[in-house]
C-alpha cells in the first residue's frame, strides 16, 4: 500500500511549477468541491500542456466527482483506496498510439478538449437535472468535424486515445469516425451536421449508469448487461422535447444499437424502420468500441476491427460496411 499521504492545498497546487517541465505524468488528490482547488488546477494544467498522464484520485465513486475530474483534464480517475500496483499501472503508458506529438496537431487537441468539455457539461447537467447546453455540444461537434477535415481520421484517433478514456473517449472517437464516414460517402452538409450531432449525443444516457458497471474491466453479467442496454432509451428520454434536438438526432440516440435483423435494442427494429443516419452511426459506434484504448486490454488493430464488422452479416448494411473499408483501414 502507499505509505505516504500528503494534504493537498491550494498553496501546494500553486507551487507545482517547480519542476513542471521535467514530468510527463501528474497525480492529483484534492477536494474537488473547493473552488480554490479547481481554479488552481485549471491554472496548473494550463501551463502544463506537455503532461500526458493526469491521474486524479477521488474519495468517492460518485459520478459528479468523476465528471469534475475529467472536466479539469484527467486522463484517468482512480477511487480510494488506491494501492501501489494500481497507481503504477495507471502511470505506465501501455498504449503505443500515445507517441504522437500534441504540438503537431493543435487543431485536433483543441477539438478534443472542446468535445470532452461539452461531454462533461452534458453528463453533469443530466445528473443535476439542469438544462443541457445543446448549442455548446453541437459547436464542439462542429470543431471535431473541422479537425477531421483538416488533419484526417488517424490523427484524431491518436489524439483522443492519448488524452481521454472511458465514455468520453468513446464518444469522441464515434463522433470523429462518423464524420469521416459521412465525408467519404459524400453526404450533404445538413445530413453531416445531423450525423455528428447524433454521434455527440448518442451515449448521453450512460450518465444514468453506475460507473462500476461502465468501467468494469471484463465481461458483464446478465443484470449488468441489461442495465447497460437501458442507456439508449434513457438518452432519448433526457433529450426528447428539447427544441434544439431534431427528430433525426433523437431517433439516432434511441436506435444506435438496433440491427437490421431485429436483434438489437431497445425496440428490436428491423431494416425498414432503421434510418440511414442510424445505420452509419451504428457502424461507427461498433468500430470505435473495438479500437478504443482500455487500461485492461490492448488496443485492437483497425484491420481486425473491420473484419469483425464484416462478420456481422445480416446485422449491418453490407454495402455500407464495404464503403466503410477505406475509413477503417486507410484514412
């Protein structure tokens, strides 16, 4: 177990610049309810853009604490009690994709930060019962689309996997992949905007799922799986009635886990009832889940992930899967 404990104060945070340029990782344990601590952390991280791993240790596995940590730039959140082995595992960088220079991709880094901030705001709003900043989320998704158009998909995937994890990483990956897929298909601008907005909102229902289930390293049991499968309908319920959410986006949020053969959820739709936007989003969502970086498993190669998509005969639209090949392997 870790033997030494230190009281974290605003003064200590403000003095954290002493050897800032010598580190590529930082571990933070602070009371995130304290405004002074939050302000000091924002200032510190604003001057430490080169720090690649930002590990926050929180005292409660409460969603709001986790949301606050990620909003401050956490790349990993651990919950006390933390032992030496788990802390060292978090500090060891096992993802080979995390070698790219952030300075080479300022647009992608800026877009990823904007996206993560918007996601954090949305999740926090759902938990607190406040209004969701729909306009802000769409604006962040638009920045992601601009980044994909300028820097390409591969740069986006590397940037996101380097700086984010869990649900935020997944949503950012899905949004970027959906944008690139839409661009490759030549979808009209209005449809592309609906697509990347749907991707940004598609997992908002996961704000209702306990972190212990979302972050479980390994196979879910039947009860946990059933709980996870409530998130599309939960997201739909959160967003319905909002004037800023079009019917097409709302439909995509609810149905992004539907399959053409009727084996999906929550409504067991068949092919005739599944829109084009949903079909594109579903392929993007599955591919993102397969290639995202998890601390408990290696990142799946894009070639292998694409072969899994090809194997889902009858569930995904075959021509779309074929069209996705260039996105999956070459872009």
